[in-house]
């Protein structure tokens, strides 16, 4: 599953971490969208930004077979449908409801992950393909114009080396904020492929970097300095410093080339089968959804080094088979710690529900908000605005 990612190019919770006497709140409303595989729908919910609580907001809108990933760009929302090899597009209305665009966009085989650059110019899609077919593991790239997607020249692009005998299995993608470099996590051959990205969105394959077993989730820190890979088979995170514009981890700092240098202490242990990785909006904390252990791992991120340290509360329980998460900034909240209260939403595929958590931006510890919210059957992806 994609890593997810902060919703919008970033597919960027409720008890407060301080007493009510020490906080002030400004009300507001956000939006949550849930893709469900059992009924092939995308359903909108409203978010109370003072509490994180969800309420229904109109009817679900049809998507394709087996929706697997979700991301937004501007006022558009995109959902990849892994069984139909398509992308469905929607306009997000001012009231948080959805209007479906006409038709769907074809992708490669089995699209399971997506990313959008910070400028909202390009959509990148990981097409997992088949292990027996080296040509089937690809990255589709589309230019974005509202809800219209247009394939860039040469798309889709292979993640495999020339003459490779087996498929790589790209399962997730992440793009640097400046849209110069793209990374694809390859579940079949336990690597991450590095691509350079030109101004028109065309990819050029550079190298493949070995990681843990079965990489299935991927994200880049909000400042573009670090890349984290969730390895579903070895239940750990591989962490790298990115040789890009914002860090001096390059052998030749004047020529950023997207190369990766392991972070000290990497790989970092997490729960069983990490399926989604989410940064807090300020990049200080990282949450990892662990599908087979039904929990979220909570980490502090070391400024400058990218090293991970388990938070005071190392994990929190979820519903059954959590597969996806998205973070949302809350309303203006001044707490005793001087931070704000933000929210994390986790899709529980096995229990058909959304778990809602709050966290203080200065502490990063998750607290559950009420009971999980019921959804349609088998929620597979969520997005927030």
C-alpha cells in the first residue's frame, strides 16, 4: 500500500494531552474521504476540527474495482483501482462532498500506490504487476489539469533493470518536494528504485538500492531530507538521508543527485507488516501503521539526522487489519505545552472502521477519540482536507 503519504502530495486526533483548563480552541470543519473495497465507493465525512470527530456528509460516490490508494491535488481527488487498472477522479466541492469526473484513466497492471509533487503538476502511480513478468512493474506518470490526467511522454516507466528476468513489484512511490527525484518501493525484489524527474515529468531510472524484505510503504519527510521505507516482510523501517537541495549528505553537495545514505541506526524495528507511514505536518513525529499487529508505532524524528526514537508511548491499538492512515491539522489550539492538537485517521480493513486519534504537536503521543467509526465494507484508503 502506498505510503502514504500526507494528503495532497502529500496525503498529508481526541483527547487533549493537557487539561481543558489550559487550552483554547477555534472551531472549524475539515473533510475525510474513505475508499471501501466491499462496495467500491468513496464516502465523504465531515471532521470537527476542534475534536477530530467524524460525521457523515452525503452519499458515497462510485469508484472502480478494489480501490487501493487515494491522493489529492488542488481541488481534485484521485483513487487507484487495483483490480480494474484504472484511476477514478473527483472534484472536491466546497462543502466537502464529491463529484465524479467522467470516465477513468487507464494505468499499468495493478496500481497500488500514488504520489503527487508539491506543486500538484504530476501524478505518479506504482503499478505492481506480476513477479513473473519483468515488464509489468512500472510507474505511470500523468500531468494534472483539474481532474484531467494526461500521460507524459514515455509513460509508463519500468522499475526493473534492462534484461531483468523477474518483476520488481513497485508497491509505493514518493517524490521529493521539488519534484526532482522519485523513489519506488519494490516488494518483489526488496529494493527501492531511484528515478530522476525532468521538468515535463519524464522519469529516468538511476539505480536500485537494497532495503528490507517486502518493502510496501514509502514516505519522504516534509522538508525532503529523509526517506523512510516500510518493509512488510522484515517488519522494520529503512531510513535514508536524501542527497537533495535541503541537506548536505551528498558526495558532491553542488550536484544533488537523489542518492541515499543510510541513517544511523537504520533499520528501525516496528510492528508486524508496516503498511502505511505518516509524518506529522511539522515533521517532528512519524507514525507507522502495522497491519498484522493491529497497532500504530509512534516515533520522534531527530532533527538533522533523521534517526527515529520510540515515543514515550511506543504504540497504540487500532481496529483489525489497519492498512492506511492520514494526518490532519486541527483548529487553532493553544495547549499547556504551547502546541496544537492535530488528528490521525486509520483505515481498518478487517473491522470496517476508522480509528481516530488526537496528538499534541509538541508531544506526538496518540490518544484515541471515542470508538472507531463504522464504514462500508473493507476501507482501504483515507484522505483528508
